[in-house]
C-alpha cells in the first residue's frame, strides 16, 4: 500500500511538471551565463566552452538529469558576441526529454569610461519527446489495464522559442534582466492540447570586491563576490542569493534558494535548498562542484542535487584591456 501511494504521488508530481512546464535551473547559474542571459554571449575575454551536468533529487527514481554545452566568441570588429547553447533535460518514468538548441547573439556598447551595456537575443529551437509505452493513462486503469488509451499522443514536438536579455556592468558591479519563451510556444504532447510554455523572467546581479587589489598575479588575488538571481514563471518565483570567496586557485561558496516569506499553500513555505560550492581554477580553466541540501518537505527523500561545471577559455587574457570585462563569478 505504501509503495502504491508513493507511485501515485510521483505520477501527480510528474503530471504537474508537464502541465506547468517549468524550466530547468542551475545552482551554479553564473557558470552557465548564456543560459542565464543571452547578453552574456561573448562577454568573456577569450573564446570559451562550458560543460554542465546536474542530477537533481537522486533519491527519487527517474527525476531530473540535465546536460548542457555552450561555446561563445567575441567579434571585436563588430562589437558582437556569438555563441551556441545545447542542452538536454530528461525526467520521469516516460523519459520526458527536452532538447534546447539556441544560437545566441549579443551586441556590446560602451556607455562611459567604466560602464557598459550588452543586449542579447536567443532565437532557438526546442524539441520535446516522451516514451508513451512507459506510461499508464487513467482510462487504461478504468478498463482493467487495457493495452491502449483513447488519448492520442504526440511522441515529439518541435517549436521555435525566443529569448532576449540586457546587461549593465562596470569593473566591479553588474545587473541584468532576461526573458525566455517570449513567444509562449505551444508544446503539448497530446493531439489537440493547448499547453504553452509560459514566459520566464529573471533579474540578476552582484558585485566583486578584491581584498588585495595591488597583487599583480590574478591567481593570487583574494576576492569576495556576492550575487543574486530572482526568477519567476507563471505564478511560481524563487530567489538565489549567496557569495563566493576566491583565493589562489580555490573557490568556496554558499547559496540559499527560496522565498521564505511566501507560501503557495498554507504550511508550504518557499524554502528549497542551501547549496555549497567548491571550485578550482587555472589561467584557462574553471572547475566547479556544488551540492544542494534540500530544506523543503522533500528533504527526507530527495537526497539533494549534484552539479558539475567545467569551463575552458582558449587564451590567457592580456593585461591591457580595451574592453570593460563583466566580473561575474565563474562558479
């Protein structure tokens, strides 16, 4: 009986996730800057590639596993960044899979000696698919386990998806706004379904404070970085807030995710997780690992979340810079 209740509960959660179409998220969201905001495309001093893997709630069978790869490059003659982001998210018994293919473009403008702005666009394609053979519909249960359902499934759905963002920054601070699914694309996997992907918005920013600014070697500089990311989609919203400490090749960080003053239902405060991050860096490479400790009512079953990020840039930044660099953290 307990096992049956668990299966029913998981089905309810799974179906709700399909209906709400909430987006994937990352604990190390500044290590996936092009997913956070297309205005970050080409913002790095050198061309770079980034790989990310996230395993969310490994204690619950068949939950979210996300893979992402991105690459970007700055075209100085056009003041433009170009890039490509590809991601795949797999969840549930039916292997609900979302594939994202997003070409990205960003234009950079200097607004003053120490102040800049970037505007980015993301005209992408999303592909959703599901294995209906692994699912059991309500009418099949009512008919004593019938082999098929009257539902008319669509195994794969492909649609255009538009996003954009703007970023303001100086040599110490940054702040941005991004919008995803501006066109609210239809993504139902049932024939005649009217489900649309709701628009997502994000406000993010922070500042980096160098403790020993006279140090010439970048790897020997000590710094503290504080940042936040507030995002919402339909009636759901959440805040990530935390800080990083960098010294030599090492980075450590602590993050909180949630909005404790807000309750979607009585007795269910918006507390999600506390995350701890460790990282290492060289002049060209950054590696980060984070673990989320779930503090919601899923804490006993979810076993948190693991996330690994690797970023590599193809040059060593020069000391003399004509551009104002965006100093957001790399982890």
